[in-house]
C-alpha cells in the first residue's frame, strides 16, 4: 500500500529510545525495505529537497530523521561520525527494521559508510551522495569553507547553501534559487533550526573524519550508488571517484556543472537513477 502524503505534508513523529527523543517523518509504502535518509552538516528535517524525498517515496518506504541533538530530537550531538552511526542504528532498530537501504548525503554519507562497516547485516544497499571516505582529500577544509560561505551569505542576504551547494554559473544560480524555494514549501509543523552547539559538534566530527586514516572500504560488499556534482566545493568530487574505485560493487555518477548539491540540481535524473539502482535484483 502506498501513502498519498507528500513530504511537505508528512507529520513529524517522535520515538523515545533510552530516554532520548528522535524526531522523524515517514511516507511512501507501508511495506518493503525502507530507505533511511541521513542528512548533511547543519541540516534538519526541512532541509531535504521534497522532490528527492517524494520521488523515492513514490515507490519505496522513506524515513527521514533528526539524529540526536539535531532539530526536534533530544540529547546532544556527538563529536564523532562513529557515535552518530551508533545513534542512527539505535533509531533504525527501535523502529523494528532488520534491513534497510541508506541514502547518505555529505556528513550523512560518512555515517552511512560506518553503519555498513559496523552493521553489515542491517544494510541492503547504499546511496552515497556528495560525500567521501575517511581521510579524503580536502574534507579537512569544510570548516573554513562553510564559515566563509556563511559570512558571504550574511553580506549578500543569501542562504549560504547558494554558495556551498551550487556552482556560480547561470545554471548553478538558477538551480540554487529553485532548490531554496522548494525548501519553503512546507508551511506547517516545521522543524527547529540546528543549534550552534550541535553545529560545532558536527564540524568537529567532520574534521576528525578528514584526519582519520583511510578505512578499508573493501569490507563494504553491498551495492553502492555514488553520486555528486563534478565541481563539489565542500567534499571535492575526486572523493566520489575514489569511493567508487575502492568499493567492490559501486557505480558512479557525476552531474555536470554542479556542486555539492548536484543531486538537488539534477533531482529528476538522480531520483530515476536511484530508483533504478534500488530496484535492481
């Protein structure tokens, strides 16, 4: 059975796990392997592109959530990707799932890699977008790049994602405007913004990930779809190439004239390719 709800109308639900509240939204099918969405630095539930969520939910059960300390979820945000992965696994298990697909974007892609390595039986397939491996090239520059974009956004009265997620070409500028408009479609029951404390914790986790020794990705045997723009400023696109090369069963897609938010700029193409990947035997 399929739900007719769209992401902008999906109710925000909560689940208590060990005295800590996780906020989440679900839509799509009532059965089948769910696709768990894992989000980027600074993001809450309302930062997912509704076209991407609705596109995947047209044929799959989809669940997006705020990890601990983020948005409407309780607890505190950990300073390591490994701890974020443990919290995500606790959330998935609490919902009663024994197997899931993971769609990790940026920081969420780091978390997805750790889950696949630590809990391989839990993960069927992975979509890793705008992300890279531990120790990846240029990931240690995320903090200064983000701060510069936030300052520039303040000076130009524009959302920093305009500069962080998209190229400065005419195509990129148009895609940025359209993406940011889509994020405003939900009018009721919007999520709480991320707190400065949680944002700093995420930056520390990303920096530690960047300084880690490269992990053995050959242990991830699940099929993986790696996607990115070809001009990612935050997690340089070479990391996506490196991921696809080092993973035993991976396919790679780099979208042209696109940055970190390539999957949002090319949302129709990305959804079609992700569905094709998720539904292959």
